[in-house]
């Protein structure tokens, strides 16, 4: 039998038994410490589900600010073509009716904003319209808060003050079921 040299006895292997443990611990560490951003979307409070037939209330046409968005992303506001850029100011004027016009809302707490989209409407257009209408209410709330309490409307306001402001100018937005492509 041939004699083995010391060079033959040295092993070229690396003990990797603990490498799997280290990789597993690193994987768990990164899974636990990584945050995943989640899109929140539009926060809308939906009415509770009811088995009863809806109460059909006859609304005065002057209290409804209807916004229709067609498949070509064009706006029809109260029967007339409009631009998204003009929507906020027009909605503020409609809701507050500072000159007591007969064709605008009787009072801010009677105003109803109605949005109806076409299924072909781009989401960006829908979102821009929604943001402008919500922005109109935010601006009205801010103006009222400045007038009544001398502070801007914000999350830092006392809850009672926020409730009082929203009682005077409630956010009433009605979304109709979207129509099929090109239908009205």
C-alpha cells in the first residue's frame, strides 16, 4: 500500500453547514424589516346594505349638480360642456350660492353632487373629477372654519368644530352606476 503524503490528507472542502442557517436568518430579517407600500385608493364611506327597496325621494333639480363623464373623457356639467380646471370653482359657486340665484342650490346642506361615468372613462379622468369636487368641499369647509373659528379646517381641529362645519356643509356625493361604452 502506498504511503499518503500530508498534501493528500488536507481536504479542499469548506464546511457549509452553517451557511444555510445564516441565509435563513438573513431572509427572515429582511422579510420582517421590509415595509411594503400599499395603495389606499379613494376612501369613501358606503351606506350600509339594506334588503329594503330604496326610498325614492323627489329632488329639486336646482339642488343637483350633475357631472357626466363620457368615454372620450369629456365633461357634461348640468347639461353644458365643461373643463376639469373649471370644475372646482363652479362646484363652490353651486354649493354656496352666494348671490342666491334660482338655478343653484337652495342651501349648502341641500346641495347634492352627482357623478356618472362611462365604462370607457379613463381612471385618471375619474380621479381628477373626484379630486376637484372633493377639493371644492375642502375649500368651503376651510372658508367656514376661518369665518367661524378663525383657524383653517384641518385634522388638528377639535372634533366638535369639525362636526359643526360638516353639519352646515355636508359632503353629499352620489355616484351613479357607470353606463356601457358610449351610452347615456
